[in-house]
């Protein structure tokens, strides 16, 4: 490619609303790299969005090939991770962008600093639990997120924006109870049940993914100091019915008082010299100096540290030493624990707050469950602070 060529010159620059520099400098987080994620990332790359972050923990299966434009048969046969393949193929489409894969869980392995750093979040998810988690994190970072869902020849797009509409506020009691069962209680291990496969088509994925990207481009271009030429789906739902060739927009804004998802951390203290690779003892000392406080403790809001689990029958104690997010996989990978898990309850021994009395000071923050580039909640003798692990910025 000619090095003097700027992606989109003479094409997108002809659009009256298109601002090349704004798009080139935009950062978008895409949660989910399945059929919808493929379409979303493809379109973001074609538009020349400067940096795309792709989050997914799944590996590619042969069944994914029927509706995922960026996957190939060899990817499935070699069990490659969806996020890595999608990011690599995005760079093949447009070498002038950056595409960063994150193989992990959007809730426990993606730092809140990343959510805070992007312009918009796009959800390409297939479960209520994942949407519930993405909603909380996006709102905590003060970001709008664009939800897409597909089934058969049907699809919906909704845009959730702080102060206007909230995914959690719109859940029915039955839906909310289902999510609570999936997350489990504080002191008992509950293995998360796998969700059944939903029949979808490449057509519905391409239509819904395109609308999601269209909404993302609007959000990227909106300037609060300028009159916007766009009408967005903020506080609305677009529903596509392919069986009858109908597309309708409905008002879909639920915002209830005292909803815990509305918590927004807008007082973040950036922490140069702070990283998830620091040992707990050193991290506590650096945060203490940064905030100029005496006593402090890190609140493990998302991911308690489990040092052991205790089985009811037979009574057994197992040392775990892992973040709670890794507990299901640990049990599933241990033959004895896996056999016990079907007929007994496990009670957790865990640490929810980390201070100088924490007995494992030589573990790193990441080892106890704090991901790189996270924003951690810190209780001190001078009040509550939210501190970013700024050395992990990428």
C-alpha cells in the first residue's frame, strides 16, 4: 500500500458529517467476538476507527464458520481464540488501525481503566449475565454502550446511556433472579450453567452489527458544543423482523432511582507507577504515598480472593489461592473436586478487602484478581478513592 495514502481519503471525506481525525483517534471496546463481533469489528476497521479492543474468552468452533465472516476452517481446527483471530483479521482489512485482542472475561479480566479510556463500548454478547456485567462496568466508567442481539431472522439494537437508560433497570424480576442464580451467593460455590446455542443467521448478524457500528460512529462524532446532525438510538430500541421485512423503533428507556448500576466513578486518581504486576505489599505502599493517607484497604469489588474452599460432605478443605472468577474452571479441572461438586456444597474462605494484614503480600495484584489497567476502590482514613493502575495503559 502507498504509504502516503490515508485510509478513507476521497471516500469518507466526501461525507458531510465525517470527521477523519476524530475517527482516526477513536477508541472502541468490542465485547464479544462471535457472529456479531465479527461484523462489528469488520465495519469499524473499514471505517478506519483508530484503535479497536476485542474481548472474548472463547475458542473458535466449526459451527461458528457459518455466520462469522472473519473466521476460517483452520482457525477452528487449531482451536484459536476468537479475540486474537478477529483482531488479526481486522489489521489485514485495514493495516492503518490498531486492533488489540484481550482473551478473557470482560468483567474480571478487563481493567476499568480501559472502559474509561474508550469513546464507546459495543456489546456483542449472548447472555443476560454478560450484559448485566457490561452495563455496570460501562456506567461505572461513564460510557454509553450499544447492545446487539440476534436470533433466527430477528435482531435488536439498544443504546444504554448514563442518566437516560439502563439495562439493569429494564430487567424483569424473573430475569434478574436468573442472573443472581448464575452469579451465586457470597459464601457458596455455584457452577455457572452453560447457555444453550441460539439459532442465528449471517443476515441478521450483518444487519444488527452494521446498525451497532452506525450508532457508534454517531457517538464518536457527537460534540456537546455543536448541534448534532444525527438522531441516535439512545433510550430507544430498534427491532428488525426479517421474516416479515419490518424494522421498527420503540422508546426503550428505563431509569429507576437507587439502581446500583448507576454508580459512576468520575473522581479517578491516576496512578503513575501503579501496575497489576506489583506485589500487594508494594502496591499498598505506593498507593499510601500517592494518596497521602495512613490506613487503607483495597476493596475487591469484582473479584474476591479465594484462599480455600471447604466441602460439606465429606468434610474436606482444599487450598485454592485464586480469584473467584477462576474458581469454576479450577473445580472443573480437578477430578476430585469435579466429582464432589455434583453432590455437595463448597463454602468459600475469601478476602474481600486487602490491607497490610493480608497474609499473601508477595502475590501480585493480578494474581489476587485485579486485572491490568484497572481502577481500584480504596478505603482510607481520609475517605474513599478510586485509583487507576496507570502504568498498564495501552
